C-alpha cells in the first residue's frame, strides 16, 4: 500500500494506473498532508485529504463493527 501511494517512489514517476489507485489509499493522503507542511506536496486542498482519511476510517470502523456483531451472535446467539 505504501509503494502504490508514492512513499518509496516519487508520485510523478509512478504509472498512471498506480497513480489512480494511490488517490484512494490513506498513505497517499497522509504523505500529501505531511509534504504540504513544507510546500512540497501536490498543492491540493488539505480538507480533501482529511475527508478521504475520515471516510476510510469510518469504512474500516463499519467493517469492524459488522465483524464484531457477527462474532457476538456466534458466541451468545
């Protein structure tokens, strides 16, 4: 996930397909927020990066909750 997000290879040197995938992965947005502090990012809105990170977190929390509920039903149901 970190390679596809451009953490190990500069983002502009990645193939177009990988760059498209990178835009939905959390490490890309975290790195852009970090690089933005120094003015070296892609010069995109920080709010957009935060929105993607929050959305990814909520999706993962939802999946974890579904798994937890299924586990509880197997144990006590």
